[in-house]
C-alpha cells in the first residue's frame, strides 16, 4: 500500500518525466534518495544508456558525519565521471523530491564538479 507521501512523489515524478528528456547532447541527471543513501545517474533517454553513476552506498562514504556532506560528494563524483566522458551540461531531474536538503547538496556538488544545469 502506498502512502500519501509516496503517491504525491510518484505523481510529481511522472509530470517531470514528461518534460525532462535527456539526449546525447544534454543528458538527464537523475536523483534517487532513500532513507540511508543517495544515488545519481546521468542518462541518455533516447538510447536508454546510463552514461555515469555514483552513490553513497560504498564504504568510502562512512567517513562523512551527515548525509548532506555525503550527497555533496556524490554530486562531485558523478560530475567528475561525466566531465571525463565529455559531458558538460545536463538536465536536472530531482525525481519528485523537493529541491531541498540532500537533493540540493547533490546539485551543488555537481555544479562544483563542473556540470552546468
């Protein structure tokens, strides 16, 4: 059974997915946030390929004292991988989450890493 919060997020996510479509010139930076971790993928929707990804699910992220700093680092890592593949600008897909807290930290980290959106 879906909670009200989950239904709301799903509805927002589907609206965003209609408007934000990534292509090879400007792929989509997709964010997923769980209670413990945060995940980011750079996706080319036309080909259906994931071009770069990063998550806070590895052992390296135990050293951060809070989730916001881990999200900032995930943003920097995914941006570094994208720049290495020649991607400089992306469309930001917040996945139905509010642009606040960890999602905002990830976006700031991606901007620091060299991505434009």
